[in-house]
C-alpha cells in the first residue's frame, strides 16, 4: 500500500507561482512513475505532467508546457510540481499519482496509475 500526500496548494494571483509537493510512503519510490493530474467540477481528471523513475523521461500537457516543471527527489520520496505564470484556467484540484514500473517510461492516462493522493486545491484569481 502506498500513501501519497499533497501539499502546497492555495490562492494566488494570475501570473504568480506555487510549488506543489507530494510525499510518498513505500519502499520502492525510486521505481515509481509519478504524475500530476488536475480536475475541476464536472470535468474529467486531466493529465498535467509525468516523470519516469530515472527522471530522464518527462512529459507535459500542452496547456502547461513551458510554465510548469515536474521533478522528484528519491531521497525524500517526494515529487514536486513548480507552477509559474499561473492562469485562471489552472484553477483546479491537483492530484499526484504513482505506479510501480520496471521500465523507465512515463504514463499519461489516469488508468495507468495505481495510487492517488487526496488532492490539493489551487485557485488562481484573475
């Protein structure tokens, strides 16, 4: 069983920055593929960013490319999402997700992840 706990959400003005963190339990963190997703009321959960266990493979949704940066610290069992130049449309509940993988791939579908955090609210005021 893996537990994921997000933190760092909050209220920020458009153009501002936030850094989300997700701390994971479990012994195999270095073998986890990690992802960030977001969801707004009435919409499907959508992919934001993903990082492979070696961090050599990283992939972003087009809507956040160039503004968001995903990173991981295997020593701290933590994945981060640095969000810059925030826009009102980035407002959502942000979730981190994890899955064990023995290949150094990234994952972009919600169905490909086994564990999810409880979510953290990000609100960007326009």
